[in-house]
């Protein structure tokens, strides 16, 4: 397998299947493919950038066809390369697959930031999707864009949020890890023979390497020096199979025989070391990362076996036992960590090495120096200390600064406008007023309550006016104060009113954002908008007429704010137009900017 | 107060706190005299006390420069025999009137000391609202068996915009305590404070047209206790005037600037908020000249 960044092979280049082929060299490098023909005079030199390659096809090894690799580029043209033998072709194919995988990520990112001139197909699709899903949006779109009042770009300019969110979501999502445990992979058994078959995918390999660092280390150590990959996995799954049979005696026996098998059967040393380190670094004050309870299997009669049974095991075979909780915890920790490496490769070795590198880096980061340790211990003792056993601490006192509350209240007085009037005059007024008041009080003390307190005809008038108030209020507001006017209108009217409301909002938004008018484009846009608004205004008037008489008042109440907003817009338009014609001094009577 | 058996407590026991407007500047300009007004009010109080044996009434006088408690029906000293001069005055209100007179004298003294700035001749509504709420809070804490309190504000003086903040604070406290503030406005202009108070706290606001029928208005609308309001329809106003007053000049405004930190309202652009001290950014409408410098996006049509 070519480990370097370049592959060079002797090939024959065919532009089509019938072509006999031009012999030459094919050089594949990162990002680029170069074909140089043997004959310098021939003009079939080819340079293909990997990002232009859309797909590749190849002939199968078992068939009688010669080893061909067919590359199709984005424009549809295909290049066929005939190799000397199959391994060559496979090498090139793998290289190109890798390069294609890297290029896949980029087009996704560039689709998000398209210039306004070129719309990518993706964005158009997004727009259609949004229109399909939201009927209100579709109606607005039909009304304005198809009648040429607004252009497409303007319509979507205010809805960037709708468009942007979707595409960001698509490109940035990372696929996480499966939460199914590795031990859940059951082999398929052949009923007839005594064989079990395990299916191994790169995903599973990644998971195994991430969860069991000992296995990963063993892989790096043994393959390909001591055994092939296939043998390695066979041994691994044999160990798993032994576990599943729960036969610790057999496991011990086999481990004694086969040293490599023993690696899989023993508890994971690397993992144990990591866990011990974590335990040492536990901060009793608030760290919940590692719990000593994770490691209770040293106690007798503890630990649930993977299948939920509890077996008594002889002490010398104890290390060949694993508990379900350990597996669960390890798996959960790995899933929560997420994918720590980005390499998607068929090559198991690369995966293993990448994982080891990552773990080493994180270990180096996590290693604390002596000073940091001391500091941590000191902090722990300080936080976990008992208050009544401490020596009395005299902290330096800082004086309180309480603001004068009068500042707040007095600032509320503010600067009341002082219009000077005769001060004396006012005082006299006040004095007189108080005098009158006191007289009244004396009067009532002397004479008592007035008799009759209230005349009957006045009382009757008050009653009737109150009753009238209550009944008219009921007519306007409705029996149920929570019911809205809209619900009492017939459905078609209600829909029409709401639609007018949204379309007026849209028009007004574009109208007001176009001011102040600085370019001709804006001028025409405002003109078109004004026509559309006048149109809507007349439609509103028509609607008011057409509605039934008993609902007419409510509808006109609903419609009034819309008309007011439109009136304000018209006023502004007229005023602006007048200002322009006045400014240009009448030389350009058409209001040309 | 003697201990009351709990089975005597029915749903409609109420505590009415009446805020009486005694602003002399207002009363010197009305069609109805203060004594006529007082007789309507006193008869109304009598009626409320007659509705239920356990009803309580508290009267707070809202003066020009001060406020004070005038009457509390739960105090036993009020049940005594006062001033039975053979006049038509029910003995029960003898002390009320006496205290009212003392209050007016005191208020006059205080207003003499005050610098005669030219403020709107409003009464001290914020002060009396606060006093009412304090009393109600004390009632709440007296035990789980207490009458349902409500506040009735009888006012004719116009709103004093310098009291806006204090009044709004009291209104929100009342809303929190779930105490409705009813308001009966007998003045000339509309009172935005009272409308807002009743709207926010769930009380009833009314502006009587005929002041000589005031007693009828009071007994029809404002005598209903809180429990009965669930099924009795009271006249409600159609709209509410929600205008605020600005914090700098105390003018009533309907469009202004608001500090995004403390929500204080200003009528003109300031560099700094006077309540919370946060510095404002440059206003977008400040320089119209910079608008033409802005690049306008003009996509190709």
C-alpha cells in the first residue's frame, strides 16, 4: 500500500473504450493527476485536478477484462486508464478515493457563500422547498414577484434567516458514534458446521480501538510483524467468544497457552492505568469525573456478569472476568467524547495509530506538574476546610458605600418647567382654597348629611345611562371579552384581512427601507411599490363596502390601522417628491435624479 | 379586634381602602361643593359597612402636600358615642370629620412651607397609594382569615407627571398583591394614571357624568365586592390611555426614547441614561448626511 503522497504507474490512456490507448505514465499527487505520454510528440497529455473528478469506475479482478480505471469529471468527460496489472489499479483507485473524500467536504462549504449573481442549485432548491411548505409565503411570492412589483432577490433579501439556517445545518453536522455497544455484535452461526462468523466494519474497528486501548496497542505491536490483520481479529473474536461462553476456566487455560490471546482476555492495563491517574487527580470539592465506585470489582461477590448472572469465580481466574458496568462506562465515555479523529480509512493500522496519537496528546496535556499538584492540594484543603477549626481570620474591612436614596427620588423630580407667575398670587390662591375646604367641613359637621341624599330622577338617569354603557360595551367587545373580533368574521373575510395585513407589511418594509432615494433603481422600485400600495388600498376600501352591515364597523376598525400606515407612506412619498422637484428647481420637471 | 368565628367569614367580606381627594385647588373649582361630595361619600361608606357585618373601611385623605389615615372602622374607639348634638350626623363618622379637619390644617401648614413652584395642581396620589398598600400588607400578615382588600380612588385632581414613577411602582405592587384598584374620576380631564391603575390591577374605572348622582354611581359600581364581580357585569371603559411621561421633563409623551437597560423613558436624545447611568450609542437618526454615504445594495435586475 503506498504510504506516500504520490503514486506513479505505467498506464495506457484511452479517451474512450474503443481507443487502443496511448502508453505513458500516470502520476497521482495530492489534488492532481498527471498523465505524460511516452511519445513526447503525442498531444494527449492530461492534467486533471482531483476536485474536478466526479466518480470513478473500475473493472473487477475476477472478470476477464483488463484492469481499467474510468474517471468521470464534472463535465461528463471520461478518462480511461489501462494498467499493467490489478494491484497497480487498486493502488491508484485507493489513492483517488482518498483524494475524493477530502474534496467532498469542500463543495459543501462553498455552496453556502454564493455571490448574489450566481445562485447555486442548492439555494434554488431551498427556496422552492420553503415556498412549498409555507403557503402564506407562497401567496406573497406569487402576488409580488410574479406581478413584477418586487424582484426575487429583494423578496428573499429580507428572509435570509430562513435560507441561511438550513444550509448551515447541512454542512456542519457531524455524525456521532453509535450507542450500541461493541459487545452487542453477535456473530452469525452456520447451523451445519461449527463455525461462527463475525462481520467487521471500519466503524466497529474504530469503536473497538477507541474503547479498548490495550487492543489498539496490541494491534500496533503485533501487526504486521507477528501476525496478519486477519489473524489478529480472529484471535480477538475468539477471546470475545470465550467471554460470551462465560467459561473462565477455559479462558484461563487458553490464555496460558497463547500469549497474544491472553492480551485480549486480561483486563485492559492501559485503561486501568488511565483510570488510576484520573482517580488520583480527583478534586473532592466538585469533580465528578471518575468515581472510585467504578472500581469495585475487587470486592467479593460484586459485579454483574454481562448477562446479568452472578458467578463465583476462583481467585486465580479473577482477572479473566469482566463486568458489565465496566464495559458500559467505558463505552459511554467514548461516545460522549465523540469522534476524536477525522480519518476515515479502510486501513486499520492508520486508524489505530491516529487514535494513539490523539490519546498521547491528551495525556501530555493532562499531566500536571509538581507545582500544579501542590497548588491543587492547597486549594482542596482550603475549600474543604472546616470553619470552626480554622484560626480566626481578620480580613481587611472595606467600608460600605450606600448611596443616598434621596438621589434616586430627587432625580425623578427632574427639571419641571418653570413658568414664572406671581408667587404671591399663588399663595393667596392656596390659602383661599384651604379656607373654603375647611368651611365645607365645618358645614357638614353642623348640618349633617344632605337630605335627601339624592333625588330620585337623578338616580334613575344614572341607572339608565349605566345600563346603556354596559349594553353598548357588550355589543362592541362581545359577550366574551376573550373572544377576538377576527373569530366572529366569516372565514373568507378573515383570511382576506390577514392576507392584506401581511402583504401590506411586506410592501411597507421594502418601501421604507428604500428611503432616502439615492439611485435610479430605488426610484423605480419605490414607484412600483407605491402603485402596489394604491392597489391594496382600493382593495381594502372595496372589502369594507362588501362586508355585511352588522360587521362593517368591526371590519373598518380592523382595517383602519392598515389604511393609516398606507396613508403615512403615501404622505411621505408625496412630500419627498415635492422636495425633489423643488430642489431641482423645476429644470428637470420629470423629477429625474 | 375580637376574635371572629371562621364560619362567619363568607366570600364577600371586603376591606375597602378609600383614597379621598382633598386637594383644595381642585375643590375650589368644581360644580359640586366639598360638603355635598362628603355626604355622598359618607353615605356610601355606611352602605358598604352595612353590606356585611365583617366589612371594614379605611379612609386615607390625599392632600396637596401630604396624606394621612383619617378613619379606620376596625378601631373600637370609633364605635363610641361622639357628637350627638342632635344634628343629622351619624355618630360613627364624627371622628372621621374631626380628623379630616385636623389633616387639612396640617396640610395647609406644609404647603405654606413648600416653595411655590408652578406645578400642576395635583394631589399626592403616590403617597396615599403607598399608605394603602402598607395597610393592606399588614392585614395580609395578620392571619389567614382576613377580608378581601381593594382600593377605591376618588379623585378629581389632574395627574402630576412628576409622580409617574412612584405611581407606576405602587400599581405594580398592587398587581403583585392582587389588590384591585378601582377609580372614580370626577375631574375635567382624563386621568391616565387612574385608567392604567385599574386596567393593570383588574379594577373598575369610571368617570361619572352627573356629579349630583354620585352616590348612585358609587353604590352601583364600586360597592360590589370582589367575589360578586365574577358574575355581576360592571361598566368597563372601551380604551385605556397608556401614555407615559418622560423621566426628564415629566411631560406626557407617546413617542420617545427608551433606555434598553432600565426601560426609562426620555422625550429627547440623551448621551447617558439618568436612572441607570448607561451610556447610549449614537442615534441612527442623528445625521442624515451619513445616510447617503452608506453603500446601498443594488442587485442587478
